[in-house]
C-alpha cells in the first residue's frame, strides 16, 4: 500500500458528547495518519434519528477542535447516504446473499431462551433464506451467512491473528428495511465508499469485525485492515464509568489544557520515550503495531501531574485569557507553579482581592493579639521605609526584626520569626497555607501591603 492511500476515520454517533475513549481513538487515528502521510476523516453516524441531535454533533466537532485533532475535508453524515445503503441492500437481496426473515419477535425470543438454556451462543439461523418467503419484503433483512462451519479470521494490526467461527454469528440482521440499515451494514458501505484502509477503533468493536468482514465479502468489496485499541479501564480495572470522573471530553475543559489531555491520552495505551511530549513528538514516535494490546488504566493523578506541567508553561497572558482572572503578571507564576487544575486558581483570590479572615488567625502559637499588633506595627514601618518591595530587601529587614522580637521574648529567634512572618502571611493571604509571605508582598506591591497591614492593625 502506498502511504498516500492510507485513510482512517472516526465515526461517533451524535447521541451524546464526545467520550474520552472516543477522544483517544481519534488521537491514535490522527497520529497514524500524520505519521504515514495519510488522511484522517470524520463521519457522523446519525442514522438513529430519535437520539441524534445537532447540538451533540456540534459539541463533538468542538471537542475534536479543542484537542487539536483536525480532520480532512467535509464532515460525512450517514443520514445523507441512505440511497447508497439501499442500492447495496437491493443488490444483496437480488443475489440471494441477503433475505427477509419473517420470524416474529416471540419466535426469536423463544429461540434465544432455548439457546441460553442449552448454554449455546445466541444466534438465529433462519430457514426462510431457502424459502420463497425469504424474497418477500416486510421482514427484517439478514445476511445469508452460508457455511456455518467456516472460520473468519483477520490479522489485527495491534492484537495479531484473530478468528471467529461463522456458526456463532448465525444469519445476523443487517437492516430493518432497505431504507433502514443497521450499524454493521452501514459502517461497511461507508468505510468501503470512503476507501478507508485501516479501521482503528476500540476493542469493544471486535465482535462486529467478523460480521463486517462477511458483509465486505458478500458485496465483493476489498476488506480493510483492522486495529483494535485497548479499552480505557478504571484503576480497579473495571469499566470506566461516571463515578471515576468526567467521561465527556467537554467536561475537562474547565480544569485541563488540551495539550495535557492529548499528552495523557497518548500515553494511556502507548509507551512513548518520555512522559511529556508534544503532538509533533508523538507523531514522530508513533507506530500502530506498538500500541498496547490490553487495558490502559485511567490514572487521574497522572493526568493532574501532566496538566500541572503544562500550566507552568503558560505565559501570564495565556493564563489570564484561559481563566478570565484579573491578576498581575508578576503574581501568575505564584499560581501556575502550584496548580493542578485551572479552576483551583480561585484559591489564590487574595492575589487580586483583599482576603477575609478572623483576627484570631493572626496569632502565632501562644502569642497574644497585642504581640501581633506590635509586630505588624513594626512591619509597617519597615515596609514604608522601603522604596519598593524586593524579595531581598524585605526579607533582610524582617529577619532583623525577628531577631529583635526574639530577644524581647523570653524564648528565641524562631519564636521571633513566627511572630513576625505568621501575621504577615495571614494579613496578605487570609490563609494558614500560602506561598511565602515575602513573595506575596513582592507581587502585591508596597501600596497594597501597607493597605492590608493597616487594616489588620485596625481590626485588633
Ligand atoms: Zn428468521
């Protein structure tokens, strides 16, 4: 195969938001296409009229754009291709490769229960295919699977050789009517018509593959190569579900950077040479055959760590655009160095608005409010004497003040430091935990520090 003939796709249904697993399938298809110089397409499987909506479709497109996974050409819609499926179904019916099954729901259900009782796989081998009845419209359309002893096999590009016995499938259904094809039929027609060379999708599709191969063969169409990606599992190896966190890509937008999500999803089913890498680097390294064969574990801690690394790289203006926060450029690194999720930036609100706190919080260990007042009054003098606050100048002065305060108390210097630095931390942040108070003073600036210290003294 010529590399320019490599064509892949993802085919989500607009019956919900883009699932994180589909996002990963999209990424691997995209990486493979980019690596091989091929093309990546987007097909919307919207034949389920009742559950498909335009809103979901727009959300799916938006999520792919957000992840930076660009597709080739126009978005393809199944709903616009009904005539294509109809022509193919009529061809199979006229050749006797498909037929109408007139068995009632009750009859099929009774057969299913019998098979369950006999511990046989559920399937329907239909005798109508050999009767004139099979040519009469009105029933569900099934593929005439023929020899039930045949083995259907394929070389999975990730998992290796896989085979199924046709007898396990029965004469499976392919359409409710000539204008209402079922998934396994429509997907084959679409993939053939789009000349898809590699069908790369989640391993939950593996049981569809033998059915689709039989449809390709019945239609005399070339069978593409298949590659089934490992499913993403929860840390306890159960199926990933809502209780493990957000499931839709759009749910990640408020907390995560798209580069971090792409980096994380890339590493979920693949071992790259390093933990942090750009899309370009992923493309360079990616080989389909090296995708892991089984369960990728969704580790939120890893995702958060990757996200924190990308947040650190944001410039102040990028950070402010993303969060909408009105914070000084100088203060941004104080936040981004400590952030795993963007929405947690609110915890640093004291960097752009005066904090609210109880005056009791100002007391260091068993010091009194009088001690605090004394210390803050001296700190105020120190700050007012500085032309501008720099880390070095303020820190040196406060250390000297700590020594004096320590001498005055019957204890020692560390008590002095506590009595000086602790109230300043609370005055500036309103919190027990914050970045170093001198760093806070530097980014807040002389005027704001004086204002907050005076207010605190006034409170006592
Ligand atoms: Zn039947």
